[in-house]
């Protein structure tokens, strides 16, 4: 397969996908026939062979276990250069966004494609405030859950339940009027309320309503930790640290949960149904559940008195069924830029709160040992976003099983933006991968009497 002259790149506005013009092709020979397949070149120089017509032209499909080499879409939202540890939201480096923006500004940037002007930010914040209450009947749903129900199970279920209280959402057709901005704000706002209610339910505590005067992250902490007789003390450093955690999780191109949201959206299911599916995909310990698994790993190492070396050896042993949680990434083959920011923020928050956490010391010891270990170096395994985030959440007092929920709140803007992008794509098609069948050849039905 050779690559000839590079393609030109079509211009695009904020809301449409850059459509590349095809001026280069890849040549492929199958069953003695030569085929030309278009080359797509992204705005940052990524190269792809467009195989949309491969089966029609050749009868062949491609096979790519885990989609490691397959692009499901062209997108304008987030750029990752895994080899160089680069992450940009709508072109802005994550380091700048983390230093200069709030989570809500970042959410607007990711969803609408540009940093908000003051009036836009005001309007967006007003929509979040107007949509932060759940329908009062939602309380009965929470009462139906067992106390020990995992908050991710409640989150996924209650996002769908919340949509049942708005007929307009159920029967919403994309592109009709302003509903998108209302429903997007409602989902982003109510995910906080649902999450905090899930936590209160698990502790047998009364639900705390949001306060109009509080900004997004402060309101979440208020709903999580205030009591009817006393408001939670909102320390600016704590609010900022959690806002940073949300911001750093806001989008990450076609990760497992975002790809799930797009899969569901491609059938033209509604925004809440798509996000609810994203929560389920995120829950797995290989994905958003890793932040909980990292702390459980560090606690296990701490309790065993191991200095970490025994666990590292186990993680290298394929038969141990252990992995170094919080390390490795499908895309980053370098240090995850978010992990660097979170590590520094966790050290800073512990110092400000005058706390020490033995798990942070273990984590830093593990990192130092692993980055010198040939097994991890050869496989380019570095700390990812989940390795240090739990340290901050522990310092704030967020319980372990809420860690993936915090990830889901942070990732909501990315899911909403990807939903919008797929809905706005005039060429959008339902996602329906093919397969290579390896099952039994045709056989007849055997009646039960003859089955032995
Ligand atoms: C997130 O995609 C995203 O963008 C995700 C995310 C986002 O923002 O949405 O960044 C968030 O999910 C981060 C990842 C959180 N998960 C973990 O920390 C779980 C631990 N990590 C691994 O399970 C793993 O690294 C993955 C799942 C993250 C990536 O898996 P891949 O790409 O399928 O890599 P692989 O399993 O094929 O590993 C390649 C090699 C294997 O060894 P060999 O077969 O080559 O000998 O590396 C080894 C693996 O065994 N390996 C590890 C390891 N991760 C990979 N060995 C020990 N410990 C690990 N953590």
C-alpha cells in the first residue's frame, strides 16, 4: 500500500465536520485486482485510509480487535497526540485550559466550539441554574434503590428516568429550535443533582437542594455534604481542585464511553439515553472505574506492608491477573498530560489542607520505580488520568464508589458535544460494525427427543 500526494483539507465552520477533499489514494491489491482507496488527512496531519467502500469494491471487510487502528468518525472537538502526550480541547492545550478556565467555560468550549463571551457564559450559567432541579417525583425512584446500590448504577438509571418527566425530550427531533441548548444544560446540571442524591441515599441522609447563588462545582459540594441544619464550608481550594478534576475529564476523543454515546446517538436515540449508556461504559475498571481501582490497589499495597515492589512484579506476571491500575493507555504512549496536572494539584491540596495521605507516597514510589522498569518502558506504560485523581477525591472526602461518578460528571460535556456532532453530520449513518463469522456451518434442528 503506498501513499501518494497528500490530500488538501476542506475548511469548516465551528459546527460542521471538516470534510477533506480526496487527492491521494492508497493502492491495495486483493484477489489479483488493484483498488484505490481514498486517503483522509486530518488538520493535525493524522492519516487514514477511507475504507467506506471497501466491501462494495472488494467483498472484504477489515478486522481490528478493540478498534485500535480504526477511526469511527472525523471530529472537530478534541485532539490527542499520544506519542507526544498532547491533549487539546478545540485546539487549546489542556495545560492552558487547566490554568485559565473553569469547568463550565470548558464545557461551553467543548460543546459549542469556542470560548464563551461574557453574555454567552451568563446565558449558559442561567440555563444550568434554571435546569438544576429534578422533578420532585424522582425522589420515589431513589427510595426504590437498596442502600448499597452502586452510585454508577443509580446514575445511569436516573439519567434515563429524568428524561421521562419531559415529553418534549422524549419526542424531540434534532434541529427543532433551541431545545438542544436547554436539554444539554439540563443534562449537565442534573447529572450533579442525581449524583449527590445517590450519595445521600447511600448514607441515609436527606436530599439537599441546589442553591441558586452557588456556581456549578460549589453547588455540587453543597448538595453532597451540607446538612439541613448546617451548610458545608466551601473552601475555595477544595472547590477549585474538584473543578479542575471535572475540567480535566471533560473530553478525550473516541474513548470507550464516548464511542458508546456516539453508537447510541447514531440510532437517533435522545441525548439522555445516549449519556445513560455512556455511564455504563465508563463504569468498567479498565476505563472510568480505574480511579476507584487505583485507590483499592494502593490501599491493598499499604495494608500488606509491601513497598510496592511485590505488586509491580505481580503486575508484570501475566498469570497474576493483576494490572498496575492507573497505568497504561490505548493512545498515550507517553505521560498523560492530565496526570501531570492532577499529581501537582493533589500535592498542593494536601498541603493547603494540612493533610498527609500515605497512599500518595505509595503512588509516587510506584511511579518512580515503574518509570525505570524495562517491562513498563518497553510497553510505554505511563501514569494516566486515573492514577492520582483519587488522592484529590479522598482529600475532599468523596467516598470511593463515587469516584467513577465524578469522572462521569466531568465527561458529560464531551458526551454532549459528540452527541451534537453526530446529530449535525448530514452524512451521519447508524453505527453498525460487521464481523467475521467463525461459528458452525449450516446444520439442521435436532428435536429434543434425539438430543441424548
Ligand atoms: C481511561 O481511552 C481513553 O481516552 C480513556 C481515558 C479517557 O479519558 O477517557 O483516558 C480514561 O480509561 C484511562 C485508562 C484507565 N485504565 C487503567 O488504568 C487500567 C489499567 N490499564 C490497562 O488496563 C491498559 O493499559 C488499558 C486498558 C488502559 C489500555 O489497554 P490496551 O491499549 O488494550 O493495551 P494492552 O492491554 O494491549 O497492553 C499492552 C501491553 C500488554 O502486555 P503484552 O501482552 O504486550 O506483554 O501492556 C500490558 C499488557 O499486559 N499492560 C499492562 C498494563 N496496561 C497494559 N501491564 C500491567 N499493568 C497495566 N496497567
